[in-house]
C-alpha cells in the first residue's frame, strides 16, 4: 500500500466533508455536522482562512475503490477569541 501525505486543497473539500460526516455517523452525532460545502470551502480557502489541513492519499487500488483517493486527513484550526486556544483534529 502506498500513502502520500500532502496539503489539503480546495478541490479536496467535498471528500473531507464526506469523511467528517462519516465520522459523525460513527459517533452517532450526524446532527453535529451543520456546515455546508460552500462555508467549509470559504472558511478554509477564502480571504481569511480559519482552518488548514493535510490529506492522506492512497494510490493502491486494492485498498480503495479509486486510485488517488483521500483515505484520511488532519485539520487544524483557529477557535474564537473568547476561548483563546487553537485546536487540532485528527
């Protein structure tokens, strides 16, 4: 199996959001994911991004249905000033 780690790009947002929703389903909290694709893209790749990320891409078709499919990710982000902290989600 071959995995490549690279910075997330705007073109990855749909797959990232799909993976976030899959995790929410697993955690039995799908109602917690309220972000739209447009807002997700804007908040990561707009004029003032508040999150950044990396994606793990598999080039092994025996591991995934598609070559070069995103199979994992890590996001890091800025939280509101009131909380005075940043976060990392893996």
